[in-house]
């Protein structure tokens, strides 16, 4: 396939720099209103491009989210790739493969598609591209990866042929846990200025934990800033589509591995002066990150494969938005499988600008993993939730006044249906499902979700075999007695 011109009719198709952090919530950038964290690179991309206020991952767990981004499909269409610690079968075409066949130079640094075992899916390389990870640095704090992501991007640029377009995935492992305790305070950040999400108690431990998380968010942003500088120096910045986002929400209880906003709503900004009309805009309608794959291909003048069901954002880029962006759809199957038999917590959600509706297929299961140690892959209670000072605080004080409701939000079982009025209840803590006043809204959203799931062939909606509980698990099993049931 020959290189084609871009969607704007330019002689040379655009380059693509895709920058993705690991576990960063929507609110935690300067442009999105956080008063403490410093993210000048993200803020610049948002200021000079388009800032999305309602961007959602397709799944609040690393591997499935990245699979959806690469393939332009919901996770329920991707078989094993719907689980973390699994694989991404080769039959699912990625935007990187299409671009490479069209003549693009494709590479990545840091965390590309991960975690899992690609070889069992028939792949001999990471679908994010050719790996560039030789450059190292001494990270400022423990818990950070020693990869010099920006220097590796420079190495990639050095091998791109003259006049050849490129697509690069800059994926940091930050702000994934663990964090160095007290790092935020030692950088001079003021705990008193932290905006504590309403799903957590306002406690010094929580404030300090969030500050430590901010340090790693800033590390990612600094790498993006250096990458932008490299493009600027080489004269390629304005013909490069720069995307800055995260794979899902913050690594805290009731966030990561949860469909609620703190787990699924992510920062997203796109800069492309040669393609974006009316830069400096804010787009408020809901979008999924899976929309990026067809967007990249359309911008390059290429046709997206038929299996890519996500809708391109090209209409937003040229400032002629269509009604297709009325809702985002989010899903979860197996995260770390901290339940008997390695089973997951299957659930689906529809998120409009006004409401969040969640359908929990197995409400009898513990959403955060079993409370005991016996069935947990990580050999810790509620093992779907990353270990953290905030998690420990909730567990150690669960029976004390002022803590139980936060403990329940994070760990208790959930009903089959959840409905939230996000304007009045941004933290999504008051479930309106079953309330007479909201019965029509609940019915409408449930039907809209079901219709979308059926049209996109979700096995659970079609009531056919849904084998995610039984796919092999390729992660580390710290409890030797834990295993996946391989048969329904």
C-alpha cells in the first residue's frame, strides 16, 4: 500500500505522536482544573488544539484499554483481549499495522500493549510498533521506571527516512503504582490544596497519597514536553497529530478497575495545526478512546478496516461534529481475577453528558475482588484494587465513624443496576436506580445500552457463550493455590 496524502489534502500525510500515561484520571491536569499538579505540556496541547472534557477509556484496566485503542473496537469484540494479563489475537487489525503497510515508520517506547503474552495470540512483536527502550535515566523517585522515554523518541526520529511519515507511541509506566511515600511533600506540594475526590475521606494519608501520585503525573508530562521540543526543533510539530491521554483512571479504590468516572474518565487533548479547524476549542460530548484508531487512519487518507466499529473524530477535528458522539460505552471483564476460579466482574456502562448507567452482570460477586486471601491472584484482600496508603486506611478503619461509607463505596457488593445524575452527583455516590422519579431515564438508558451492545455483538447481550472467566491468565500468581477455571 502506498503512502497517501492526509485528509486535509496536504502532499505529506501527518505524523502521529501518541502519548499515553498509565493510570491518570481526567481531573489531574492543569487544563482540567487541578490547582496542584503541574502539566504544562498537556495544557499546551489542549490550548493549541482541542480539549475533550468527556473522554472515556473503553475499559478501566490496562491491557483491554490499550487493545481497544489499537484496534478501534470495544473490548467485548476482542475475545481474550477483553481480559488483562491475556493476549491480543493477531486477527484483530491495529491502526499501527495499517499505517506501517502504508509506508509509515512505526515505533514505541515504554509501555505499549501490556501486560500479557502476545505470542499466544500469534504476534511476534508489540502491536504498538518497533521497540525503542535503550536510553535510560535515573528517576527522581523510587517506583518510577528508569526509561528515558523522550530520548528514545529521539532515537526513533533519527532512523525515520527523509519525507517518511511516522507514528510513535510514547507510553510511560507512570503514574502506575507504587509511589515513593512522601515524594509529593518533598517536592514542595501543599497537601492543603489537594482536591480530595468525594469517594475518599478527607484525611492526611489520602492527601499525601494523591501528592505522590501527582509527582508521577508530572514525570509523564515532562516527557511529553521534551518530545514536543524535539518535534519543534526538527520543524515537524505542526504536521504532527499530538495526542495526550491515559489508559484509564487513577490507581485508587473505586477508580481504576471501576466503570465509575474516577476509573473511566480520562484526560484527552489533540493538537494538529495543519488539520484542526478553530484550534483552542473544548469539546464536551462523550467519546471513547477507541475512536482514535479510525481517526488516525482517516487523517492519513486511509480506509479503516471494516472490523473497526468505533467512529472517527475527524468531524470534531474539522469542527463539524455529528450526533454520533452522544454517549460513551465502557466495559469490564476480568481484571486480576481475585475471585474463586479466577472469575472477573463483568459489567457494561453507558455514559452520556448527564447520566451514568451501569449494568452489573454478576452482582453476587465482589467488585473489588474477594475480601479473603484464598482466591486472590495477588494474595491480598480486595486484590482488584492496587495496594496503597489510601486502601490500607479504608481497610484498617472500616468500622470507625466517618470511614464505613467510603469503605463500602470501594469494596462492598453492588446492585445489578446503577444510575447516577452526574451534574448533581459527579462522584457517583448516590444510586438512583429503582427510584420512581428516574424510572423513565433508567429504562431509556438501559435500552440504549442494550441496543448498542447487540449491534456491536456483545456475547453477553446476545446471551451466547461469554468465555472471559475461562480464558488463561498470563500474569504473576503470587498465591500458588489460585488458578483459572478453564471450563464453564
